[in-house]
C-alpha cells in the first residue's frame, strides 16, 4: 500500500520567501507529526495533529512556522519569511492511532535550502 | 542537558561483531521508548519498541532501565547491512512530543 508521501522533495527558496510543504499520510492514520532534521542531527519535533486538531505545537521554533490539517488527512507546513537557519529536511510521519506508543511511519522528507 | 542523549560514534566494527549502543533520557515521566534506524539520506524506520521487561528480535535486543533512565540496543553477529544511524526515541512525559536522540552511527566492515 501507499506510504507517507511528501512534496516537493526539494525546495530552494530565497531568504524572505514563503514556502509550503505538503504531507499525505497513510490513509486512515489518525496521528500526524512534523519534524525538522538538520544535518547530522536527529529529527526535532515540531508539531502533532490528531485528526484535524493540532494538539501540540510546542516544537515550532517561531511564529513564522504554521501547520494545518483541515480535514484530518493532508497536512501543510508553512514557513513565512524563510531564513537561512530554516534550511533542513522536514519530515512528516503518521501513525494509526492517537496513542503515544505507536509506530510512526515517515515520509521521504522535503529538503529545504534557503539561500 | 539534552532530553535524549546518545554517543554519536561512529562505531566501526567488523562483520560478525557484537556492538552495543546506549541512550539516556532526562524526563522520568516518559512512557514509550523505541529504536529507529535511519540510512543515509533516507527517512527513519522503526527497528523495535523497548519494553521494561526487555525484548529481542532476531539479532537485536533492547533493554530499558527506568530507574537509571537508560535504554540500550545490542546487535549480535553484525552484518554489512546493519550500517546505519540508530536513533533512540522517547515519548510521553507531557504533551505529544516525540524526542529523538541525535543518533549513533554504525559502520560494519567486511
């Protein structure tokens, strides 16, 4: 079956541009996570959705970062006025249930480069 | 202090060797624990969950020590295909935040 997909796979933005990153989770998965992964580091939690509800956004680094999942399936991570420090791989993951003990299935990521 | 700490390595071992990775976590209220594997320029994938009683899956054994807030992963009879970064993951302890360690790099050589 289809896994988690993300688009675009690669994005180059000029500093100050807005970008939108899309995540299509596995169909029927309740939970959706966004992570930021810098080179040589582990993924850093950004935000968590349970269906359409954003239950945890404690990891969003600034108010330039905004995420939504309006219909409880596809999610978009938006970064406004991008900065060079935003350059990273943005990973989306989904899991079947709302509990914390479930396996997360990751998408291939979007590699964002801000010039 | 980071919430989840791992030795970054790299660990360079010959095929057939046994290698062990350790991980410590700071939040005593943490509830779920995992090891994920990440190949170069790929996404992380679940290797195994970690239970208080310890668990084994083939050549892999995971242990959890809640008193010491310590998780371990043992790989026996290492294969070339085990070369990857191993990420220690901790869940719970407030909110829905999933915390990943920075990863331990393993290179298995012929």
